[in-house]
């Protein structure tokens, strides 16, 4: 059996950095959501059970909903390039996740190390978008 290094354990720490930035700039909701996301995602990777999956999915949805809300609130103050970047990279992340799920590629590639890389890419895209929204 081949051992695969799960790089998502490393990319999860981007959530902690985002949480810290949220505290630093007094965006407490963002800080709380990304701290929660780090905890639930880490727990899911440790235990891989239904309860940890449900908790992780709930927090992912809350982060997504809050991101949509923040984009709605801030879109008139952001340049059109920034809004397009956020929307485009979000769509790329969703494509990698959902299309990959249905076709068993990208984040769901049978080769675990490739799937982990794509999952980490999704983490990087999400963190980048939320940091832009937080700091704009």
C-alpha cells in the first residue's frame, strides 16, 4: 500500500492565518468562521466520520454564505477587476470540487496525492478571496 502525504494538513493552516488577520483587522465574524473552519476541517481529516463531515460542511457553507454577503456589501466599493477575480476564482473552486466529484478527478482523483493537491488549491483560492473581501 502506497503512503500518500496529505498536503491538506498544511493548507488548513491558511485558515488559521485568515482567522488571525480577521482578529487583527477587527473582523470578528471572519476570525470566528475561519477558526471554526480550521477546527472542523482538521477534525474531519483526523476521524473521517459522518459527524465530522457534517460539521465541516456546515462551517464551509457558513463561510460561503458570509463571503457572498460581504461581496454584496462591498461590491460597489471594489473595482470590477477585483469582483471578477473573486467570482471567477470561486467558480474555479466549485468546478474543481463538484465536477471533480461527479467525474472522479481533481479533488476526487483516484490518485490520493493529486486529490490532495486540488483540495489544497481550493483552500488557497478560498483564503485569497476571503482575505481580499476582509481587507478591502
